C-alpha cells in the first residue's frame, strides 16, 4: 500500500512539474516571438520617469534584482507611457546592460508601429530560458513515459513481499 501511495505522489508531482514547465515553455516561446518582432520596431527617444532597482536576498539563489521602471515616449505627437523593458523575462544582466538610469535620463525606446502602446527598451530575444524549460519539460515527460512503460513491473512490485517488508 505504501508503495502505491509513494508512486501516486511521485506521478502527481512529476505531472505538476511537467505542466508548469510546459506552460513556461509556451510563455518563453511567446517572449521569443515578440523579441524577434522587436528587431523590426521603430526607434524613438524616451525619458525615464521612474527607475528603481531593488536588491534583495532570495535564499540559496543569492541576490535577486527587481526593477520598477516607467518611461514615456512620443509617437506621432501622442505621448505614451510604458513599463516594459524587454519582450522576454527580465534578468539581472539586462538591468546591468542598460545601466542604472535616473529619472529624466533619455534612452532609446523601440515601439511597435502597428500598436505604439507596445514598447521595449532592449530589442531582441533570449533563448536560454526556453532551453532550460524545454529540458525540464522533456525530462519530466521521459520520466512519466518510463513509469508508464514499466507500470506492470511497478504493480507486481507493489504486491510483492519486498514492498511490504519493513526490513530493507
């Protein structure tokens, strides 16, 4: 009985991991697609309204950075405001690449000519997170497939005396 419960918990955990990593893959693909589109976006100059970088400790990962950013820019006489820095998930290196800006500073802004409300400060796409999410997702799926292929052996083991013995 304990083996079945353990197998069920492992399967549910791996299924949840596969689902989350699959979702993150889809989000990373969307970010890459938008990032590739940004290379065709129109460039203008904008002004930094708010640029607040917060450093905080995050367990074993170390220092994490959070950016609270707002900038304005003008398109065809229309004043627009945005907070998006990149098309993908922002990293520490992106913040260091831009530098620490102060309110009032000017910076290049890249906006979508078809929808000027869409804008970024850094053009391009980043593929590293997609690769990590894909490896995680494929690993979870391979693990689940391996369990499925060996389901009869797992059932036999769960009914065997070894599974119910407390002396192993």
